[in-house]
């Protein structure tokens, strides 16, 4: 990455472009997790748990945070 130099507009522009290029773009939206009612039955709890796990796995895959990821 180019060192940030606020006095040089070319360097500043290139630095900001590099930073912008590293922002991950999500193809699947992430929605808030709704809290389950205290009296929720087992089927509801399992369905919600599986939904949260699927969302998490999709996020990990999209961000490339797998075992072979250099970010690890």
C-alpha cells in the first residue's frame, strides 16, 4: 500500500482507491437476527439456529475466510 500523504493529492487519491478496492461487496444481504420467544418450541429453535449458521457460513465464504485464507 502507498504511504498516506495528505499533501500530495495523487498519492492520496491512489491510497483511497486501494482502500476502496479492498472493501468486500456482499451479494447476499445480512439481516438482523430476531430474538426467539422464551416459549419457542424445538422446531422453531432448530430452524432459527440453522438459518443463523447458513448466514454465517455464507459470510465466511464471501469474505474468503476459509482455512486457506491469507487473512487467517
